[in-house]
C-alpha cells in the first residue's frame, strides 16, 4: 500500500500556487535585467543606438540587431547597407532617419564558447520626430512695404493665419510684441493650423506678430514673424497760415496736418495755374504724427485774386486740403481833413482786404513818418493812425497811407488843410447869418400861410379885422323876391346872366333874432345894406 504524500500529488493546490509565484519572480528578474532605453531622432539626421553590457573581449563576440523581433542588421554582412550598420563596439548606426525606422531595437551578441545561443544586452525604443517645417504666416488684408513690413488701415477687419508641418504633433502659438499689450498671447492650439481675427483694428494693435510651432516630441521650436503697422489719416483738414517775410515782397506759407500715421505728403500749388509751388513730405518735424511744410514765396509767382491751396495726401488714400484767396492791399479812409492852426489832428486809414496781410506805414512825400515829438504813429490793426501835434501851416499838404504785401502796393492820399483862428471867426459869422436868414424866411412863410384868406380876398376887407360881426351872404337871384319889399332890385346884366344879390348884415351886440324882428317891424333895409347892394350892381363892390 502506497503512502499518501500531499506535496507530491499533482492535484495539490499548494504546489500550483508555489509554481505561479516562482514564475512571476523569474519574469520580474528578467524585465529588470532588460532595461529599456528611449532615443529620439530627427528625420533625415543620423543616430547611434548603443549596445550595453556586452562582453569585454570583443574579438570573440558577434552582434546583430533586431527591430520589433526581426533581425535588421548583422555584423560583417555579405551585403552591407549604408542605412543600417553595426560598429565595432556593437552599436547600431542609422543614417538618414526615416519615419519607418521608428520602433523597438534589441541588441544581441554571441560568444565563440556558446555559438548556439544569443544573449540580449540592450532594448532601445527609437522615436522619430519631424519638423516643424514649412511654417507659413499670413495676415490679410495687408499691404507689403519694401522693407518687408505689413500695414493695414485703421478700423479694418484683419485675419491672421499660421500653419506648419510636424511629426508626430505640434503646438502652435500666436504672440505679439508690443509694449501696449498687457497680454502678448493672442491664440494657441495643437492643430496643424491656427488662425484668429481682429475686428476694427486700432493703432494699439500694431506690433510684431509671431507664429511659433513646437514639436511635442523633440521640443524643436520654429518661429516666423511679421511686423504689422496700423495706418490712419488725420481726422481734421490741413491748416493753412502765413507770415510776412523779412522783405515786403516775400511771404512764408505754412501748411500743417496733424494727427496721422505715418506722416502725409503736402504740397502747395496755385489752383488756377495748377502749378506746384513746393512739395513735402516735411520741412519742420515736430513729432512722428505731425507734418509741417513751410515755403518762402516771392511776389513774381503770385497773382491777385488767385486761390492758393495746400493739399495733403495720406498713404491710406485720404486726400484733404485747405486754401485761401490772395488779395492786393486797398487802404481806405477820409481823403480830406481840415485842422485849426495850433490844434492836434489825427489822420487815420484802415486796411482789411490784403491777404497775405500788408505792411502799412504813413508817408509824406517819399519819406516814412516815424514817432517823434511832432508825429505820433499808432497801429491798431486794421486801423493805422497818424497824430500831428501843434499843427502849423507847414504841416499842410498830402500824406500817404502806404500798404504793401507780396502781391503789390497801394496808397491812400490824405490832404490836410490848415486854417487860422481868424478865418474860423469869419466862418462862424457866415454860419450865423445863414441861420438868421433861414429863420426869418421860416417866420415869414408861417405868417403868410396863417393870413392866406385875407390875402386872397384883398385889401378891401382889411376892416374886417376891426369888426368881426359882419357876415357876407351870397343869395341866388331866384330868391330875389324875398328882398323885393326891403331892397331895390338890381337891374339884370347885359349878358343875360342872372344877377346875384349881396346882403351884408351887421350884427350888433344884440342877438341875431332880435335884429331879425326889428327888420320885420320896420320893413326897410339898413342904409349900409342898400349902399352895398348898389355897389355890387355897378360892379364896384368887393367880392
């Protein structure tokens, strides 16, 4: 009868567990001994994979290399390869790396004592990195300058695009170098292309834009940059001004146009002649954003009533101008002045038309009058005054208000008459007599007008002033039967016309009614009435 041995029974679970643990220990020991090395190579470059822990006696050792388990290179091959070769120390040299060279390489060696066994000494993981290459940068819409700089106009919508090739992957980043940017990073990503846009770009957005591509495996970095400028024209129009030169025939024209980038080009020209007087870009520079063009012009190229214009042209295509019309001087004032001897008189003239402004002086004959004890010259533009102190007969004569600008010169004649005090007394008497005669005429005219009724009737009624009670009555002849009883009827005129009776009633202090009653009682006309009636009948009485 066999004895029972639990350890030797093939179905014993303890034996099975022990065997598994032993296998894992052996496997772990083998993995540690075969330590793996990582090598990164650049596509197109050369690399060498080292065979580590090989025997010291190299003469008795043979080497070969495997890639992913397959032998790819042997020592002293019958057909040597330029791409893969084993060096004397057992290292593997790969020339002109290709993406297909990527993989797990194993170095194995064999000694002469153990000709039938190969021992593994190195495991090398080869990674191939390519790029970044063919990096491209585009900014649109933008204009390329001769120096390679790009520019865009202010308020434009600008698109930025960058791409490159890289293996196995890459990181792309847009940055801008500008002190005005607090955060220089614009965009980033790990795709083959990266783009972004800026709407209504402003001057603070200008700078050097850089696209950076970095290989995620080799960490190789490639940059490409473009400087971008933001151009803008001045918002205002140019300003035209002028200054009188040292000589009266010269004028300094000044044209400024501020607030643009870059500076514009200015030129002066006459509108009628279309000829350019002077052209910029600049003469006096005050800052990078301004321009000032000055020209000194002589009168021989200028014309009266001519329009002179300064035109500014900016690289953005904006064109603006300013202009003014040239005018020759035309002084005006009182041409005739009278002064009393011993008094102080002021002659004045004004000049408002001249452009460019004229230089105005006072002259007597051809001599310019300056400030002295006798003459005081004052200038309150546009009024120019000459004051003469203690006027004498010698001061009488012609004075000239002389104005000159680069277009020409004109003068105003002022005649000064000097009168003595006696002559002035005669003038006063003459004026008094004239006023007296005029007043007398007015009084006579008023008197005649007020007495016009008496003048028209005649002197025969002058006694009416003494007796305001007389009444003149004209009665048509058809009514003569009324007076047939009280007055004698006048004979008819020979021409056949009816005779008109005139009856004059004298009104005493009693009322008219009482007088009428008295007449009715007496039945007779008053003697004066009868007499007046006879005078009228004879044609002699006053009408």
